[in-house]
């Protein structure tokens, strides 16, 4: 009994061990460092123009973006719970940061970022990382697409060279201002922006491995310098970029308005937490790893506090840069540390060259980022889902664009919760009837599960889902294919006990089929109920090429699986 109090704290402490420590404990070789060095340099090249563009779009100076990528990027990799996560400023923060600076000044943003950092640290220590994964898919897609529209809206001035002294923070007044100044369009600026967009898209299609953003930015700066093009540049608007190390920077901070800033601080913390965990999940899928969500939240909190103290912006895990890091061969958080170091070197050595970077090209970069962030295909996919999910998506999107991101998230989550309760009430009403399922498979399964597993042919595995497959439980499917020591040839997913499914559940099923396909595992469904069948059909999941059969019951699926394996064996023998 005496050992128990020591064991529990040790297990809790393990939740917060940085992945860097775990990697170094297992052994870090010269070859690993070589891969991390290349990956860190590659990501730094991608992050350099993005950091400046994101800072300018947020209503501040480009050096603030670079300082954020350096300080926060280093701290996230140092303390984070993901092996290959890259942190820094992201497009998701642009609408929030712009409004905070507009209302409270840059000192107010420093305070908001500090408060958000403390909230993230508290969330990690309270082990809320797992709960943040349960965000309904329509809410996430809705506010992400709304942020993309807001970013697009913020770049029209620099993209067209409009002569506007002060741009409103709100969506509708901003477009009214654009309309009032439409006669001030600058032809050279507009053509440069359009050329930049075309060049970025062309490079992505023709040379996807090249750092398209940086190449286009560098070439445009060279053209502006040689041809003396009359367009706004970093130098003309901001006076260039300092060639000094980031230092502690404390502008006037309006502590007396702390209570007013709490909603914006919560929004920053929420965005940082959700986006970092989404990015970590994407990284896990690419490298086959598993992140520590609570350690990641604590690291994000530390990074945001550090960024604020060094005069930076809010930061989080960046999905696109993390994916670039993985594709470049990163093996550990050392790649993220090196990415921050390379950015620091670039800033110190290349700052004079950045004076000629045209703002129209940075606008082009962000317009492409906004298009990618909108995930049009994903939005279309969810719009084929149940009516309730469509309403949540559209309401969250609309409020994000025309109102406030905090309000959008709150309303979206509340709507999703009411929708869930309504669906649950319908299920209770249905199941209160005399008999829901005409056969007795459900009863037999619960009593004779071992015997039914014994009849599975070699190379076939089965898994039964019991209960509604909705947004709060959909992610449990992620681990199903990892439970088997020997990878099966065919997998039977039993859905008889799933009375209903929402868009998040359908997305989880699609991801399950995608992963099984990558592993070479064919899939059968058995006992699919009418409501889940309708949802999967409307969202085109049943058209997935790796789904071979919809069996009425489990026994038919087993018999067909046996015939399928026999046919495979026969074809294999014939080919010999």
C-alpha cells in the first residue's frame, strides 16, 4: 500500500515529459541530427516569408512575426509533447490579433497573449488536452473557413494597392471602405499580386518540393529593386527589419482593462490549444507516433508567454509547417529547435535585403494560404451531412465572418450540444419501442462473443461498435487497427449496435477506411442501421473503394470473408 502514492504521481509526471527528453533518452545519433538539420533548414525557408506576412496582416510590423517564430518556435519544440511539431504564428490568429490591436493597442495584445499562455498552462496541468479533441467537426470546419474568409478580406488593400489610411477591423465596414476607395486601385500593385499568385500556384504544381513562397518573395523583391517599381514595400511602410536579437519588450500594458480582454484571451488560448492538438494529430498520422496532449498544451502556454515577453504575437502548432517538417525527414524536436535557429540567422543576416519585399507579394502569399485554409472540399463534404450538422457549420462560419470568433465558437458548440441532446432523445424514444431489431443478433453477441470470435477464419478480425457514433466518441476508431499483433487481411466492422451517426462519425469511418487501405486491409460492414446508412450514403463514404461489402448480419459477413480468403488463396496458387 505504501508504494501506491509514489506510483500515481510518477504516472502523472510522465504526461508532461517533453518529447525531446524521450527522444534523447532512447538515443540520438549523428544520422538523426543530419536529417533534423535538413528538415529545420527547409521549414525555416518556408516560415520566413509566412512569419512576416502574418504579422503585417495582423496589423503589426514584420519583425514581430519573425520574433514569434523564433522564440515561440524554439519553446514549443523544447517543451512540446509532439516529436515533429513546428510552432509559430499562424493565419488563424489574424482576425483576433487585428481586433485586439485595434481596440487595446499592442500593449493590450501583449497582455492577452500572456493571459492566454497562462490559460493554456492551466489547461494542460488540469489534463484538459483530451477534452479539447472532442470539438465537433462542423464547428472546427466552420470557424476555420470563416477565418479564411476574414484573411482574404484583410488582404484586399495591399493586393490592389488601395489608398486607405485606416482599415476597419469589422468585416462589413471593411468592405464598405473598399467600395468607397475602389477608384484608387494601383495597376502595378494589382498586377504584381496576380503574378505572385500565379507563380506560387505554378510552382506548387510543377515543383512541389521547392520553397515556392520564398522563391516568389525573393524574385519579386529583386524585380522591385532593379526596376524601381512604385509599389509599397516593407522598407517604405515599416522602415525595414531590425538586425538585432529579440529582446524583452514591455510597451504600455493596460492592466486596468484586463477584464475586458478576457474573452479575447480565451479565444487566443482556445485557438492555440485546438490548432496545436490538430497539428499534433496530423503529425502522428504521418510518422505513426503518439503525442502527449497535456504536455503540448503546457508547451504552448510557455511559448505564448515567452513570445509576449519578447514582443511577439500569439503562437501555436502550424499544420502546414509541421507537415513540411515531416516530409523533409525530421526525426525529433531538434528539427524545430534548428528551424528557430535558422530563422534567427536569416533575420540577422538578410534583414537589409527584406526592405524591398513588396507588400503585394506578401498579400499574394496570404491569399493562397487563405484558399488552402478554407478547405473547400471538406466544407462541401460536410454540407452533404445531416441537416443539424449543416446548420452548425453555417452558423459558426457566418458568425466568424461577420461577428466575433469567440461568439462563433460559443454558439457553435452550444448548437452542437443541443443537436446531440435532440438526437439522443430520438434514440431513447425509438429504443423504448417493443422491439428495435427483428433478429436476435445483439442478444446472441453479448452472450456468446468468445464463440463467435472462434468462428473467424485466419486472417479475419472483427470489431463491434456499441452506441451512437458522434463527435465526442468518433476519435476512438483511430486506435482500432493498432490492437492486433498480426495485421489481418480482412476486417469486419460490426455496426448493428450503432443507432445513429453524425458528420464527425462519418468522417471517422472514412478515415478508418483510408487507414485500412494504406495498411492493405479490406473492410466489410455488417448490420448497418438505416440512419447511419443514410448519413454514410449522403456523404459518399459507402462509395469508398476499400469497402467491399455491406452484410445484413455478422454471419453473412463471416461466410463471405471465408469465401473471399479462399478466392485469394486460389488466385495466389494459380499465379505460381
